[in-house]
């Protein structure tokens, strides 16, 4: 779920982007960026490996990207993917959870994992001298979990505590309700953490069955970036894949075919969730575009201009001019078959209607008058700068390569992405604002009070 855009984070981002853009004469040109020296190998068993060699680094980021997330679940077993992610670090057939922690710490490695709507990632960042050891550790963690009953019981308690933390944080929790409302029964509407009820349905038999079905070599991309030669990575991987039971007959698993793909129903709804909180949180938005859509970059630029940075319309109008909200932003998230556009804001109950009016006024102004060329150019440079900042971190490079190959079966180069951004025209922006921001497509989800007046 989107993180809150804080004033300090936006200020740091803009200062950094200003430095970058000044270094390339005011614009970030794709011709000046030298990235994407990656290689891809596919094994007969369907496992795919991608890596980018960056010789001036002394570290490596290595991730196992598994094509399974909360959208792969049902209401009855909602949260099982996230629970398995936790359990992977609770012990293997040869290591206890303490052994795993000691092994990674002894290598000076930072290790972690996360579960999302459409994928799960287990990764480690480590010194380039420890490739073989970290590959062995990650293979053990991902493919040889113990799933002991006592560990399942413990991790369920931990996940329940995690659910409580989200419930105590309305700026996070509201997105669960927003997805539930606008996606209305679609698999993407399921929360990543699951619910108290669904966690109660998860025993060792259910967990083993789900794990055996989804954590297979042909449903995994291994991604790496840093001071690592592709040939060395392949040799390190070969030592472990033969011992893994894989029954896919050498066929690469199609992520699209493995999911229950369906277009969500377009709805217009208003839902208020009463909570005893001092600030009122709102999400205003609806269904967006899928990852493969031609509208992807135009819609991202539009949401950037609406509320993607400190100079965006809503940040300037709602926060800077009116002082009605500390946090307000717009986001555009794409998935395999659909997407979500959302404007988030937090305000005092008496100001909620004022904030909502300003949001709708800005959208209508763009529909009626469009955006200016200088505004679009600023958004383009802001987006491109964000891409550059991300790819200067090896973990981000590893993530981009792994997720793109897993989800799209291809990797757009940075140059290709920059060119797609540059090609977006004022007409493209005009088309997407009319296409995705029609009143009959927009829903409002509120958490807290909506006291009239003020």
C-alpha cells in the first residue's frame, strides 16, 4: 500500500532532483544514462535468472521473486502467502531460526522478505565475497522450510500483532478498505495480511499444500545486481537446483494463466467507516490501467501533476495555500489485469468537505482547461529523476529486474522507459483524465468523522 508522502521526504527528493537535473543541463536525457547491462538465463526446469554486473560496487543484492501474492488466495485462506513468508525464516530442515539469523549476520548480510498483492520476494544484500554462501542460504530458506506446528502458532500471533498495528494506523488501514470497496470481490481486494478469521483456517496441511503448488522453480525469478558476473551466479545456482523436487516438466509458468484474471466492475460508491480518531482520512479514486496499458505513463504523469510532489496542484492548494491537510498525495498503481488511481488526504473532520471540493475542482479544471506544457515537462523530469534515484541503489535495481521479468516476461530498459515518458503529450494527458476520472468511476472511502461545517 502507498506510503505517506511527508514534507521532509518531498523536500529531500526535490533537492536531490534539482541537483541531478542541473548536472545534465536542466533535463534528464536518456542518452546520458548508461544502465541495463543485464543478462538473462532460463533453465530447463523453468527457473529464470537475471543479473546486472556493476563492477565498481563491492556488494551484491540477490532476490528470489516468487509469482504468488494475496491475489492468489481465497477468502478462506487469505493471508497464507504472507504467513509463509514469515515462516521461511523460522527454520529449515537443517537450520533453526536462530541458525538462519547467525548465518546471515556472520556474513554481514542484510536479509528480509515481503509479500505484495501479486508477488513475494526473499532477498539479501551482502559483500561480493560471500556469493556462494548467500546463494546456499537463500535456497535453503526458500525451498526447505520446516513449517513446524509450534512455529506456525508463534508466527500467527506475530501476524495478528501486525494486523493490530495496521488497524491502529488509519493512514495505512484505509487503503485496505479502499481496495475492498472499489475492487468489490476481485482477488486484488484481499488484504495482504489476511484477517483474524482466515488466519485461524491455516494449519500445516493447508500451508504445505499451498507452498508446494506455488513455490516452484518455474514460478520463480532469481534477480541480482552489483559486483556479480552472470556466469558466477549461474554456477552457484546450479549447485542447488538439481536437488529440488520440481514437477513442472520444464515448462515456464505463465503468471497470467496461473491467476484468476478478471476485469473488476466499475463502481461509484461512498463508504464511511466510523473510528474514534482525531483526524479524518479519505481515499478518492477508482479503477486505473493495467501494467501493459498504453495509458500507463500518461496516467502516472497526470497523478504526478495532481499530487505527486511538492509542486503538485493538490499539495500547493490544499496544504500550502489553505493549510487544510498535512499529508495529501495522488498515486497510480498498476497490476497484471487492472490498476488503481487514488488521491489520499488526512484532515480534521470539519475540513473534509473542503478538501474533497478542492480535489474535485482541480480534476475538473484539468478536464476543462488541460495542463500547461511547462507543468507536463516538470512532471516528466520529476518522474525520470525518481527513476534515476532508485536505480542508483542496487537493491532497487535488483527489484526492478526481478519484478519486471516475473510479471511482464520482459524488462524495459531505462532508456525505453525514459523515451515512453518523453513521448507523452498534452493530448495524452487530456485523454486519460477524461477516461479515468469520470464521476461514475470515482468512489470515496472515509475513515473517521465527516462533520459538516468549518
